[in-house]
């Protein structure tokens, strides 16, 4: 296989999900050597979209989009196949991962390191093994809670060296892996054009020999004003109602669309008058142990209702809706229309045309669990700026 001549900034991503972070990092300028994901539907989503979209041509040649795989079973020496030559010759620029959030989520028991789903230790093992120039770890805001301060100290000490407190309260010290934790803070998705309240905790660490005299700049908001649900969904909602604008459903279809748009706009105007905006509550993926998808707990459903949308479930796509004759549920319910998976993806910041595998519930869970691409793009760009500056510095020194 012919090698690309221009320099490529590479990444490996674990817990890649349906590609929210992968999309954002790709938009920032990274090219993926491997994507690791355990859920079979999400893994298929990644493979299907990379194969289908022209902008992913590089990944089609060089990225190992792995079959469904537990990250604990991921062995770079074994699984980096298409990308092995690049990794061997150039090393890895970025190791990224949105490690599972349930151990730290306010919606769960917040067991932290005692939760079997905690993959921070595995992420740190891979940092040691792959020795990337930069590390990016995403999680829920809950990990920043005071109760996890000791755990955060251990993670930071493992990366950059320092003291931390063990489970039994004893102080310990780690020599570190040779990184500097440049920032570990919370970014709000609505500050980056995502029409949703979605705070995410992001850790960025740069390898010391890369960072040296280069200053890392934490991402700043790309949008002065939040983008509203009304603005985001106006076109897609009209597209859903339009087939019914003529015929037996014409009157109620036109009035239902107008009623939704007015309610969503009015709610946005009301909230902006209070210094807020008519953005969506946090989308959640839900637990596989429970039933079908909906738009979250009671408080979230109430917020959706104020935006003219029913949160009691997820709508069928247009073809399925006609087949099942579910218009009364999906479009004409008393609380307003339900969101389709496609519309949930818009709320999450996915680009048009990104298709999700599996049934409706599996698709929605992939969307609800995703890291919004615009936020990942902003963080990725902040890291890439350091890598480029360091590369230029090193080239001048030769």
C-alpha cells in the first residue's frame, strides 16, 4: 500500500461508540489508526459510515475499524494491522477515549473505582503501552465531584507523577508516565453550537518532551449565543410533516407543525429573557437492562414538553411510520411530535448523513451515549495546535 507523503497526525480511539468523538477529531485534523468499540451496533455504525463517506478515504486505507471488542482485549501489537507501518515509523499522536460514564454519573450510584465498568485504569495502561504524544479522556461532569478528588489525583499522578491518596487513606506516590496534565475541566456543549445542555469533563495531557515550551490553550466557546431546538429542528420537523400537508391529514398536519414551531420559539424567547435559551435537556442513552428508548427522566421529559416535543418515546422513521401507521403516536400526540433518531442526532451535533445501525432503540442509544462532535472538534484542535507547534520547533532545531 502506497504511503502518504504529507505528515499525518494520527489517533487511536477506545470506547469509540457511534463515532461522535471520532467525527470531531477527524474534523479537527486527526486521522484514525484504530477505532475500538464493544457494542456491535456501534461498531457496525463506524464501519458502515467510514466505508460510505468520501471524507473518510484515508481511514479506509489505514484505519483498523475493529469488530466489536472489549477494550481490555485490545492488543495494539495484534490489532494494529493496516496501521502498523505508520505507527511503527511515526509513533502515535493522540490516544483518545470516552471511557464509560456510569461509574461517575449523577444518574447512577457513582461507585467510581469500585464500579467494574471503570476503564480509566485500562486507558492508563494503553497510555503506557502506546506512548502517544497526547492523551484526551472524556467523561461526565460527575467525575469532577469532590467525592472523586482522590481518584482524580491518582489519575493525574499516574500521568505526570505526584502523590495521591489510596483507598485506605494512605498516601502514595507515582513516578508518572512522563506527561503534563494541561487541563481537566468541564466544557458545555451548548457553547459550541450543540443545541443541548450537555456538560462534559475533559482531560488533556501532553507528553513532556512534546510540550516543553509550547503553551496549551483550553478551547473557548465557538458560539456567543446557544443554538435553539427550534432553529435546529425546524427543517427536519417540516420535512416530517410535509407529506401530510395535502390529503386527509392536511389540516391537522399544518396546524401541528405550526403549533410545535411556535411553542419551541416561544419557549426559547422566554428563556433568553431570563439569560438562558430553548436548548434541549441532556440526551441519555439509557440502560440496556431496561425497556425501549425515551428522552430521559421525568425532569427531562417535562423540559421537552415545554419545547413542544413528547419525550415518552422515540418516533419511527418516515417509512416505518407509514408502514406501522404510527402517525398518531409519532407526529400528532397531545404533547407534540416525538423525536426521530435522525433528529436526536441533530441535537447531539452529528453531521447530516451519519447513519446508525441496529433497530430504533439501539440507534437511539448510540446517539444518546455519544460525545458531541463539535466539542470533540474544539478539543482536538486545541491539541493539534500544540502538536503542530512542537513539530515546527523540532524541525527548526534539526
